[in-house]
C-alpha cells in the first residue's frame, strides 16, 4: 500500500502584520549595519525553506556576522521543484524576497532557475551581474559521493526507505539530473564568488547539502541554524579536525572537543543548572522533545526504581511481554531522513531496522519492543514499519507498537536498553540512568554517555553484550555517564540556546504573533550588546562548533559570577538516576485528593491530570499510580467516577469507533488494583439536567502494600446494548479518598 502525503498544518501566514514586520526590519538593519563597498566579500544565506522562523534565524545569523566583518548579503531563493511539489505547501518566493530586502539583501540568486539552466545544457550562469562558466560534471571519484547525496535526496522526496522502493512514476531520473545540476551550480558559485560565510537552514539533501560541501571544499565557514528554541546554530570552520569528512561527521568530533574543554570542566558549577534542565525535560518543558506528542503522554513522572516497578508490571502485561526478561526498546528513525548524512553503521535506516528485527527474533533472552517514529507518515509512504510488524510480530517476545500508543511513563518503566540510530532517546534515556545504544554517529555520540557502534558487526556485538549484562543484573551505566548526559541536555536545551528579541522563540509559531514580536524588537529594543551579536562574535572568533549563550571559556568561578549561576540549595547526591534534585518528595498528606497535581498521584498512563478534578481518561485503559505511604497506613481507597457532557466530547475526539452515541449511551467499565479482577461499574448517561452521573468504588488495600499502588480502569471488552465501546475514554475521576487502616 501507499500512504498519501498528509497536508502541511504549520505554514507561514502573511498580511498586514508581515508587511509591518518587514518595514520595521528594513529601518532597523539600515541603521544597524555598516555600509560596505561593492567589492566587499559575500555572506551567502539560504532562504530555500518554507518556514519563516528558519528564515529569520539564517538572516539574523548573517547580519550578526556582517556587524563583525563588512560584507554584502546575498540570498538564495527558489527551492528545487521536487521539494516544492512533493514535500512543501507554503513556499512563497515573493514574500521571501520582501523579507530578504528588509534584512538588507544586496542581491538574490534564484537557485531553481539557474539549476534548470544548467540541466538544460547551459554552459554559463550569471551571478551578481557577472557571467561564469559552469563547473564540469564530477569525475569518477567525486561521482560516488554525488550518488550518495542523490539517493539520499530521492528517498526523502519520495518518502521511501530505499531506492529499490521507487516506482516508475516517481521520476527518479529527473531527481538525479536535478541534483547533479545543483552540484555543478554550487561548485560554480563558491569558486566564482568571494564568499566569507555560508549560513544555511539545512545541511542535508541536494539543495542544501551540496551547497555545504561546495562551501567547505573552498574553505568557507558554514553556520547551520537550528529549527527549535531561540537562536541556535552549529558551525564548521576550515582547517578544524574532520572538516574534510562532511559537515555532520566533523560536527560530531568538534562537539566532543568543545564539550570536554568548555562544559565538562565546569560540571560542578553547572550541576544545579543541569539538574533543573533534566527536571524540566521530565515535564516536557523547554522542548525540543519532538519525538513524542504533547501533554500528559510526554510527561515523565518516574523518580525511582520502586516507582518504575509500580508501573512496569502493568505496562508489560498490556504488551504481553515476559516480566522476568529485560526489555530492549528499538526506536525507529524517520526512515528516509538524511540517509548517510553522518557516519552510520548500516547502509541505510531501513536496513538497520530490518536487521535488528531479524536479530531480535533469535535473541529470546530479552523482550523486544519496536516503536515507529511519531512522524512516520511524513517520511514513509510504503508502510515499512507495518510490514515488519506483520513479519516478526508472531514471536511472543517481540511486539511492534505505534510510538504514541504508550506514555513516556510506560516507556521508561519497561525500557532497560534504548536502541536507535541517532534519535534523541540516546541522550534522554542516559540522562535518567537508562543505557542507550546508537548505530552510528550523532551530535552527542562521542560524549561518553551512550554506547556507540561504528560498524554493523560492532553494533550486534554491543547488543549481545548489553543483553548479557542486563540478564546478569549488571549496571550498564555509571554515575559519570548520567552526569555527562545531563550536561549535554543542559547544553542543547539551555547553554546553546541564545535568547534574543531579534528571534522570537520557536513556539511562537510563524503567524501574527511572530510578526508582532519581531516588529516590537526592531522598533523599540536597542540592540547594543544584544545576545545574538555577542554570541555570534564569540563563536566566530574562537571557531567554536556550537553557538552558546554564555562564555564557557571562562574559569568556573568567573563563569558563575558573570552569568549569575548559583548552586541550588537541594542536595545533588542522588541526582544520577530517574530522580533529580528538583523533584517534589513531599509525602502524602491528607485523606482526600481532588486535583491531578497532588503529589499523592505519582504517575499516570492513559490519563490526563486535572486541576479541580483528579482528571480524565484519555485511553481505553487508564492507570493511576498513587502513594499510600507509610506502609500499612491505608485500609481502602474510595474512587469517585463521573460521566458528564465533556466525557462525550473527549470520547468523540479520541476514538474512531462508531458503536454508539456518546451523549446518550452509558459506560460499562471495570476498576481495581493492578493485577486484580476489579469491580464492574455501570454509569448511566448524564441526565437532561446536565448533572453528571456518578459512582463510587471502594478498593481494599492489601496490608502488605509497599506504598505505591496502581489503580486500573478498563473498558468493557464487549459493550452491551446501550453502552459505548472503549467506555473509559473521557471518564472523569472526581476524587480519591484514602481511608486509614486504624481509627485514630
């Protein structure tokens, strides 16, 4: 089967506020930037993307450089026609030209038009008013690298795992001709023009990756803006270690050097900051954590081995996996994303996933959980994941699930080893004491906290070693590795995120709010000592690989004093596992819980916490892990359930079932402690008065309870007439009442 490409939902908007933003920017940059002669070198900027937020970032980085060194601004517009027709919906060339002029562009190069000219056989191209002969096609040695780039571009454009999945109507030959023409154009451009720096939004695929390769081949520094946070960027300078290996490979090596010399040596003074970042990450605050969804599904409540165990049994039961075996969770990458963009252990991402599944079939000492990518549909039209699930799902120790079918709590409770190619899980799991294995390189692969395999044989050796260690009960992570992972988390989400009014945070979107924020900054904020200018100057002069918000070249005392870093008052002694120094360890107090924010409600799965109520079920099966401590203090728990008009709305939004009218049907569910049969509850539909239908269930607490109990609410497997299927969805829990074991 072939999956259709979903329509884009996050597109730039234009109109009067965009025009006002451009007008403000034009005035701002005219009075901010120095005048330059026509003979000045060029800062080349990529505007080949459709995201306005990225355009603002590349332009701001470029103009920050132009404040350091007088240079002309030349902008690349006109994306490859295949990107415009197959991947994007919102590229507006005229608006991008308007934006470029507002930011002081001296000239524009239409990449698409010139590529078409080269492809049509043109022997020369006009660049900045002069005519230059087009570079010759690559020789045999260069052709191999071009083929890799061409295939990588094609599989992304076609949303297929590998080239063998292409069909006749995919026009593979046309894509290859277009990529080869882009290659000749970019080699012509960087050979002909005095480019001082290239600022780009991407470093992969033909229309960006070939420009990066041509730039580095001519010794031109490359700055790569990141699509998240405030102003974030990576950089590669000529002559640095690995600069001949390609941008991403070199970056992996350069980041390792910067981490050791500028971050790890400050580990003590940065410890409190790293702890806070890890704590915020658990609540999905200060994203990115784009590999998961938003809301409760991405919240990590687990703080200890005991809490992990409280949910683990239930989660493994849902998955049908053996509770006595360790769990290896394999996170599928976006299968067509930047194939061979960095050093990879396998020839492509599909082969890695297929061979891992094949290996898992024979590795029965462990459970295997294979998860798809949350944006799988954007990167794969062939249902590659589903086909592998059908092939290997018959094995009792292997399960395949959609990534968003399990909450973060459930994933962390069952995962003993996280496996990926270069996904962010290989940084996030180690930050909480859970080991990870990477099949290749990433930005953080050389920082010492994840296991890295550089070859296919090495990958399977590492897998086997990890499984042996897990089954033997060995610890696969050290305290230092967790500290390193948390420091990387801090660097990526905080230390390398420059906050500047010139570039509003990514989460502001790319509509009216963004326009107004930029216009306000341009009209009303004096930009002397603006953090963007300070950070870019530091990166440029030191040739660092990462833009940073603070001067990490200072000694630790100076760093703390100059950037107001203060040690947190809480002890950091236990902050190397799931817990952080910022966790709320307040014991349960009071006998009645009426808010999902209560510390008594430790974890949830398939449930959304409320403010004035405990919350609502979001899945056909909901779990609430509660703290009944101290041991033996609670005799029973009263759970008040309710069915109201909002319950019907929640049910309609979260199910595709058409088995009844949620506004007029009742609910049949079972509720009990995890592992018990539970009690059947029938809830009548809310009355015409609008008042909710309620029921109270009393759950007896075993005298041997260890303090953490999982309350499970299950939908009836066969909804009788008058009841809707998946009846738990939308059900409200008003309160939890803890009855003491003895009368005091």
